[in-house]
C-alpha cells in the first residue's frame, strides 16, 4: 500500500479573452466558444522542476464524453505505482 501525503494543490486555467486589434487597426473576428472541451489533470514531482509523473484527460463535445485516458512517465514511477494506475 502506498503512503498518502497531504500536500497543497494549485489550479491553473486558461480562458481566452477578447482579441486585440491587428497592427492595421482592424479587428479580427471574435472566436465563439468551441463545442469541444479538453479536461486534464497532472501529477508532478514537488520539486522546482515539477517533472510529470502521470495525468488523466477527457475530451468532451458538449456533454458527451468523446475520449478519456491516462498517461504517465514510466521513468518517474515505480513498478507498483504503474500497476496501481
């Protein structure tokens, strides 16, 4: 059994905002929202390098789950951690 460590978490998100005017002063057309959403979460080492350990993702079109999966760095995990994933 793996030991659990309570650690602080940080959440990062990106949301596009209004586009800035082009160099010639004209405005580019605003992009509407996409039908697709990419959701992912990763686990990294807690040192300054924050090397990837593993992550999960979902691709959704509206409310429909199109694809889901898990990815990992085999060099960052022990065999028992890989088996757990």
